[in-house]
């Protein structure tokens, strides 16, 4: 079977964008692919999925996750230079990884948020898509993916929030939502 790399976008206001991308990462790793996950916003915290990926990485090094961000903030704007600098470094890492030939699947987790919050420009995301070799699978996650990004994607999934436990006052639970 001829390998044809795809651009996949997980967006929308519902939960599950990162979870879907990480599920794909597990499948890809299980089938022998080399997987890199760069998280554009998350940083400084350990999550269950990080523990799992780090355990898998110890097996053979074919999967890697790196938190590039400084963590979520309600005030994530262009006026916060430390967040902009972290996002710029993440773009640089993504650019290098895309061009390296070392990976079969690269997940740019929360990159759409980075654009939404003004940490990086839409043109930088489109530039990353331009660099993508034809055999590389590239996944972009986060709410409010830009129309130009959606147009360039091969597969777009929009997660829609229908009901959420937070609406009943139930807080996020470790192992389920983070």
C-alpha cells in the first residue's frame, strides 16, 4: 500500500480533540510508526497521557511528547511576551521536526489555540503545512481552526459540545478529562 500523508484537523467546542489525536498516536505507534507530539499551550504539568507516552517511549523511542507551552491562561494575549516566545519556539521545533524525516506522524496539539490567542500567526501554520513532506501525517488540534487551515486539511473533525458535566457543577476529574 502506497503511503500518502494526511493533514488532519480536530477542532470545535466539544471535548476530545487532544484525546482523539492521542488515540491516533497510540494506534500509529502500535503499527510501528514514529510519532512526535508537540503541545503548544500545555506545560509544566503531568497528565495521565504523558505518563503513558513516556512509558511507551522507553520501549523503543518511536514516540515522544514535548510540552512547549507555559500552560493555559485566561489572559493569553499578544501582550504576554513569555507565551509568545514559547509559541515561537514551538513553531521552530515543529518546523525542524517536519523537515527532519525522523517522524511518520506529528501532532501539533493546541496549535489552533495558539493562533486564536494571537501567540502565532495563521501564516506560520500555513508555512508548516507548506513544509510537510507528502508522506508525513500531520494533526492540528484546538478550537477555532482558521478557514485557510481547514481548506488545506484532508480530514476535518469538529467536536461539538452537546452536554458537559461542568454544567452540573462537576469539576474535571483526573484520568477522565486530564
